[in-house]
């Protein structure tokens, strides 16, 4: 793997468990292979906990009052539930491109060398090809030499101005939107780490309580950040920035919280906000994650979609499902990986198998033609 940047940990995939006797030597192991028996047992568990569905009346309540359940969650936990996600800059160096410029080059080279079956699931796509690097280079600051024709397209796009009335962050040169920001565990690390004077960060959440906690945080700076309440699924609500104005959109464990039938329209609306060359970054729950296997009968809403005890909901994805959502929205795959991680509680001698999916999808510089 590429060397850590400024002492940060390496990207996932750097610590392997070769001897089961050493399982409690570390807190976590990466890219853990599942045996056929383990995969079959997980599938059986999901089949069992999905057999009994939540009644239709309760399902309507969880949808109609979703904002209430999330508000209650944040009123109880405030900013003490989630830890600040400083790992983001290792997995997603696009969030601080100036600081990670050299690291980005190393990462692309290393990813191509490390794209092997034992490290990534078999349906993971290849990492950035040279052609894809050209397509994604404008917005993310990559120093890649382009052929003359593509350079001409890039230059034309770079001179386009956002033609609209004044909006928050309109004078910024690099704009990031986090959807489902919670209490700022992603936003504040970005503001602390990315020192680009042209940076502006937008963040929104379904919960008005969460947004209030962000706005009252001592780190909140209205000159660099704009927090607002927004329902990702409400097509009548408008975002505070115009189309094709964002360089990066971040979705960290948020898409899984909405009804599966509404996911495609939500992603398609977000895609329109990206500049040509802009990137959508996602990390979310994967199929057969420990959290899915722990659900009891009667908590399943629909296939792989569950309600927690506090009324909040969660979906567990496959790579193909996410790929279909992004590509249908007109985005091109840069990365779609499964992170199968074994977490260890050394004190209690417990092992916990986590499954997460990490994606990067890019908006083409030139719209696809039929």
C-alpha cells in the first residue's frame, strides 16, 4: 500500500490475518476471507430474520415520522455517538486535494498494482484507467497530462461560470457537499484538514436537531460552511446551490437510511449538482454486515431493509445495487470495493465481522451520447 500521509493510517487493505491464532493481537483485520460455510450461515440468518415483516401500519409510521425518530436520536446522543472521521482523508483524499496531491498519484498506482482477487471482491471494477483519470482530473486537481482534444474540452469547461444569483459559497473555487451530515463528524474534520482558502463546505441533514448542533458547534464557521435541513427524498425541496456547482458530494452511511424505492431519484438529483469531472463518494453498509445479522424477527421492513429499536432504518447494499444507482444517474465508476473487516474486542475476546462498501463515481467531462 501507499505510504501514510502525515502519519495517518493507510487505506483499508493493509493488515491481513494469516494465522487465526493471532486474531486478538490487533483490534481489526482487513479483507478477511469468508468461508463458504460462513457465507451460507449469514444468508440463512438473513432469511430467518426477514421471514416476519413489520406490519404496513407501522411501516407508514416509520416513513412519515422519520424526521421525528432521527431528531429523538440526536436529542439523546447529541455529539457523543459518532467519532470524528479523520480516516476520511486516507480513503477519500479528494476531500483535501491540495494536501493529498502526491498521495493521490501514489494511491492510483498502488490501487492498480493491488487489484487482485484476494484483496477485493471478484466483482470490483478496475481502478482509474488513464481515460478515467482524464475525465475526473478537472475537478479534483490531479496533475495529469491530457491529450490536446481533451485538454481543449477541459479548458472550455474551466472557464464556465456558475450563472445564477448569489448563493452561499458562490465565490468559492472548491465546493463540497455532505449529505446526511449528522452532528458534523465529517464536516469539521474537513474544515480542520483542508486549508484551501477557496474551500466551501455545505452540509445537510434530515434532522433539524442535528443541524442545530452543527451550527452551535464552536468549529462552525459560516464563512466556510453552510449547514441546512434537507430531506433527500423530497423532490420539491431545492438545494441552496445551482446545478453543476459542486466538486465533491459525500454520502457516509446515509443512503442506507432511506426507503430503497426512493434511492434512485435521490442520487439522480445529487448528480445534477456535480460539475463535469466532479466526484460522488460513498461508504455504507454491505450485505451480511454484522449489524444485519443481529436483527431479530419482526424488524424487517422489506428485503435487506430493517428498522432499529429507536425507529431509524437501515439498508444493506451489494456492489451491483450501488453501481446501478450511480450509473443510472449518469456517473462513471472509479472505485467500488467491499471492505470485509474483522473487528476484535480483545478485552471480551469477541470477534465481529463487518462488511462495508466504498464507492467513487465521477461525472463525465463530456455527457455520454446515445
